[in-house]
C-alpha cells in the first residue's frame, strides 16, 4: 500500500515527510525533495499575500539562509 504525495498527488512507497505544525494537522508526505520545496514555497507565498508583516518577520528571522 502506497502513500499519496501532498503536492503532485502521485502514489509512492517511500519518500519525505514533514512533521505537523499544530496538533490538528497530520504528517505531510512528499514523493521527492522537489515536491516538498514546492509545497513550502506555495505556503510562503500564501503567507506573503495574506500576512505581509508576519512574512517579513519570518524572512528576518531566517536571514539570508536558503532553507526553503
């Protein structure tokens, strides 16, 4: 039985996962590092559009590190 990628919706047997941020969230599963980065980029864009002040705090906190 395979899992389904959160980004591309492909089925896979082993991949990458992100732990949940909140108790109500489930573990996020991805088939590749590319899909994981794409999902994080999408989430950051959503934060940037809806919460610009919080986005600026995130960018300042991370500095010039490219961990996204």
